[in-house]
C-alpha cells in the first residue's frame, strides 16, 4: 500500500470491501462523527493541538461573543473511525531521526548567473574543496540555486564574503571563472521542528523542513539526473526504447515530509522519457522511420524535414570532429538545403568575406569529406550567427528529458514498462532505499540525521462492501467480492433505450468491410439487449473516414444533422493518433 506524499499522513484509513486497482490497495481517509477521543487507535494520546477547544468561560461579555479574537490555528482533526475490520498496511514512508541542533542558513549569489543547477553544484563543490580554511571539515548542502546549509557557523561569521572559483573548460576549452558571494541568513532550529511535531509550540516550521529536504537531496542531485523531485539514471540492464529517439529512464521520487509526530522520507519509483544518446544520423532515422541510412540517398522532402525539425529543435548536441574538444550547442533549426548547397559567409585571412558551402568548408578546414552531403545541416546557437553543422558530426547529449507529448504508441509502451503490482512496487522501493544507503551519505550523517530503513506501518480498516442490485425480473442483490461483480446473465437496474445512434469507421475498408461492420452491429445489439440497455433499429449514419483531419468535421456533421443522437460507435485501426483526436473533439 502506498500513500501519496502528504503533509500529515493519517495512521487510520478505511477500505470499501477489498478495493484494489492494478493490485494496489487504495486507501481512502475516513472520518467519523463520534466526536474526539482521549486515545487513538494505536493507544497514544493525541497532541494538545488535536484536542477540542475549551468552551467560553462564564461571564464573558457580549462584545467578546460577537467579536471573538481571530484564531488562525487549524481545527482539531476528526476522530479515528471504528467501523469495519482493522488491517495493517505498509506505506512508502521511512521515519527520519533528527538531532536537536541549529543549522546555519546562507544565501549564495553566483556570478555570472543563469547557470543550470548542475553547473552551480560543480561551482559549490569546487569552492568547498578549494577553500579548506573556510569550510574545514564541513559538508555543506546546496539546493542548486541560492540556499546553502552548514552544521556549524562558518569562520567569517555573519559578514558577506566573495570567493573566486574556476571550473575547467570542456575538453580543451577555456576555463570558466565565477564569483560566489556568501551571506549568513538565519539559524534553522531542528529543536523547534521536533517540538512542533510533538504538538507543542507553533506550527511546523517550513524552513526546517526545507533544510532537511536539501540535505537529503544534495548527494543524489550530484550522482543522478534530477527532474523535479525525482532522480534518474541511464538504462543499464533494463532498456526500454520508446521509438522516435526516445527511451524510458527509471528512477525514484524523494521528498521529506512532516507526518504523525515525526519526519518521514517519502520514496517511490519513477519513470519518464529521455532522448537516447546517439549520433544525430541515427536519431533522424528513428524519427523518420528510416530503417537504414543507406536507403536515404536523396535529400529529405519537406514533410520529413518539418517532422525532424520539430523533434530535434531545442535539443543539445555535441560535436565529434574536433578531437577531445566536444563542444556542446543547442539546436535552433534544420536547414532547408543539404550540406553540399547550404552556404554561410566565410571571412578569409585577407579580410574578404565569401559565400562557402558547409561541405566545402569541412573538406578544406578539417580534411573531412562528408558521407551524407545530401542531408541537411543543424543550425545551432543563435539563428543570426549562421552556425551550421553536418548531421554526421553531431551526437545527442545524454540526460535530456523529453518534455514533448508522447505518441499514443509511446504512451502505451511507457505504461507497459512501468506497470507494477503492489508487492513488486514494495520490493522495488525497498531495493531503492537499500541501494541509496542514506545512513552512509556523508552529507546526511554530517548533520546527524538517521533514516529507518523499514516502511512505516499504518492502521487501516476494511469496510463492508455496498450491495448491488441488478435489474430484470428477479432484481437480484449481490455483494461484490474482492471489489468486482459478475454481470453475466444480469441486467442493469435502470437501462436506457438507445434509438438514435451512428457508426464512424476510421479503419480502412479493406481491413473492416461492410459485412464485418454488420456482424459487429448485430452482436452489439444482442449483448446490449441482454444487459437491459437495448440498441434499437439500424444506425442513422454509417460511414468510412480516413485521417485525423476528418474527425472534427464528421462529429460536427453528426451533431447538427441528427437531433437527439445518443451514441456514436467509433471503429479505429488499432493504435492511431485518431484516438486522441476523437477524445479531444468529444470532450
């Protein structure tokens, strides 16, 4: 059983019957009207802020009653429910033991700014290693932006200091210099956090929760590819291609949450789509469904170029023709002309500017005769600078998440690759926690934090399933078993008669002829009649259509032509973009 990451996860839950979804028991929090109780289901007294508010003392003036002081504290939680059968559940929350210490919070200003978090982390890691006289044995935790946390106060106290940090350039590129300003902000009290969790003092301090979250995420952010609150790593043993140059990366979600009288670490398995690291030539073949590049001996047509541009625009590539200097660029466009005809202004040593083709430039400058001069070039950097690269000297940079919409086929493949039963999901999460070795994390242990490696046990309740009454002559009443019931030989309690209905067939006629449609219609009418929802007569409309562009016009025609249309049966040729378009038009 897996709880979503929540602020105050309950220790008592209720289940209607044995409800399951994909093998996972679904918890619904339950409330009861039986009032508050001095003890809860596990025998612990509620914290003070969970008890009922005292009544108004006698003798209070009328103005006090009409204008009571504004109380913004949250109301007491409802009592635990008592109906149903108690059951123990395991949640993917792991208890965190925190020490009663004060953490130092610093604000960082890195110049030049607008660096990605990955580069910022490299800067701070280099800074800590370089300036041992300042950081000594400290292991600061950094959020990748501006917030730095240390266990002890740094020697410069609360003054602002500025440090210079140099990162080596990629390959044989130039070194990059940065300036980092550090300024003390505040102390973050874990003592106050513990008191709030026990129900004493003010509400849970958000700054303490944020500090713990940054500490827990510091090392994983440097080891893996962070995406939101999840961390991912390239496929190793389990490789799941999605097609179109995309693949599934598996990882884990991690977040620190205040829960019932303690802090907890929420861990769950995650999966998302990344672009596969490969030569751009291979990427183009996957996107355009070209089985062998040797088959593409002609330039791309307009439709191919537009499709390829749409997929690669915005991605980072790295060059392969300059030895160890693998410079990286971001793609801004794909040229209309192939490399043998695409020109750019080349400045000669004499100062004269001439037009030169990309293919000729690579041959004269790099002694490289292009294998595919008939293919287009990638335009990289800023469009006005006319920087063109042949496809064959470019690779897709690894670790780029796909934020574009997946196709229906890719979505189906993703669902199949990530589907897990509850026991398998529990096993995967426990393996993740074991491999993460949080209690060996130098940053976590430096702050005195300890993670319990067993899932949190919570109490739930299995409620009696509601009864279901069928229709027909017998009006049979049944109780669902394991959350399901059998409709065979049964009728709906209140069936609706369908008199005006239509069929729209988007499958090719050679695959779904009229005889097949007629047979399907007869079977559909027989089954619906047996279930007490008769489909009467013949369809008012039955037409073939092809292509996604015909969906909306057809549905508009049906809506305006046939008043009181109750049902449209849509026949599709398997997985196709038409499915998504039908849903869009209908909804």
